């Protein structure tokens, strides 16, 4: 991870919502929300936008995704880590290579990530975060000078380790720029500090890492933990995620 540039941000807050089930407790309309689903939706979205996807339309249900059939879109659907039968692909970042997605619009539904995006729609702005765009995302948030809420997609509305560790990495950058952290942010940063020397080894403890290993997709896990593969930041514009232009 490269050194993130810092600028004073006194009086601004960073919070971590540890699961979408807790979102009603936050005043999300007053914050930029960063949706995090490290294994694998937010990583795949960032990689797809990096590789030239025109847009990614997140939907909550498989039926909503299927409704786009025959309309010129690529359809991606995942449940419980596996591709839903009858769709073009699922939630692996390797499905979002440029030869497949460049210039295309993808309609995406996943177990956790797209659910978290839909629940965050009343935010001032929604961005997508992953280790793949960690430094670029942190710099952009600092430059925006607004309150930040990091929303961990978790696993079926439960806490998970990998999303919280990533949230802690962002918190670490924002706190060095003067942001004030809540208790969940401090806890997330502590977890990141513990995990950072061997991120892959530490996150082998996570339950979702175990699920994905059982499916034989360890390569996805390794890729999703690579830092700063891209400077692309996907942001929600109306119903679709597009590349941020600054």
C-alpha cells in the first residue's frame, strides 16, 4: 500500500457499521457511505470498473437480475459463493477481465454486497471499497472532507472479519488525516493492525474464506487481498455504479 497523502480534517467523523442490520442506527444521509464486501462483491466491482465496464447495476434479488435477460446486459448472480445457474457469471473478480466486460453493463446480484448497497441508498454518496483501490479511495475520502460511514456487508447480516479488517485499513488512513473515530472504527483499526503483517494468513481464520476454499476458489481470496491494483473508485449514480471522474 502506498503512502496516502494527508490534509487536515478536523471535526470530521469516520464510523464503521459492522453489519447492514445496524444501518438504522446511523444517520447515513449525513455521510459518504463506502460499501465493503471484500470476499468478493466490492472487489469484483472495483476490478470490473477498472477493466472498462461501462456500469454495474446492483440489484438485491436473483429475480430482479433475471428481468434484464435479453436486453443487452451481462447478468451476474451469486448465492452462497456459487454462480446461480442460467447466468453469465457470478462473483469472481476473474470474471471481470477486460475482454469480457469492457464497454459492457453488468447487472449484479450477490448474497451480501448488493444487499448492503440497496440499504445504503439514502446516503449523501455511495462508493465501493476494496483492498484493490484502498489508497485511491482513502485519498478521495480525505479530499472530500465529509463524514464517512464504512458499511461492512458481512455475511447474511452478521459480522464478518474480512470486511471489518478492510474498514480498519481505511480508518487508519483517515485518522492520520485528523478524522475522529467511533468505537467500532477503533476496533476495526486494531484488527487491521493485528492482521496487516500477514493479511492472507490472518484472514484464513474467517468463515467466508473457509467457504470459498471449500468451493476451490482460493485464487479469488488471494486476489481480493492485493492492495492498490487500481485507482478506480466505483460510485453509485442513480441505479448504477460507474467510475468516479474527478
